[in-house]
C-alpha cells in the first residue's frame, strides 16, 4: 500500500495507508482526516478538498487540468502547489506523498 502524510494547517501530521487507485480525497475521508470536506464527493465541482502538495511530489502529481484549475479559483489561499485532492489518484510512485490542508476550505 501507498503511504500518504496529511498535514493540517497547524503542522500536525497523520500518516495513513492508501489504496492504489483511490483518490487522495477518498483516502482522507476513509481515514477521518480533518480539513478535507469534499462537499461534491469528488466530482471536481467545488474546492473543498483543496490541498497543498509538498514540493518533492509536485512533478509526480502533475498540473491541474482546465476544469480543476477553474475550481481552484474558488479555493482560499491558492498557491502554485494547490491541487484538488479528488483529482490526485493514489499510485505506488506517490508513496510518502505529503499534502497540507488549508486553514479554511472553499
């Protein structure tokens, strides 16, 4: 299984095991991670699963497509490392992925 580290805005870290093929958002919800609300359930129709991807994994997670980019415009505190966690698929090469949740979603 692939490990993902979720870091909240205060710096508290939670490491979980993720199922390859699931999204990072699904992994957060399955592990009761605070800070990932996921109001649209992963349909890329909101920005409530916004995360900041660690620099070391930015290239591996890729850039948002046009639809995700549009939804990220709704996110608070968007940066160049911002992604919607519903759009990042868990796969073995993301083992150790570190993502930080923002103080506020949406």
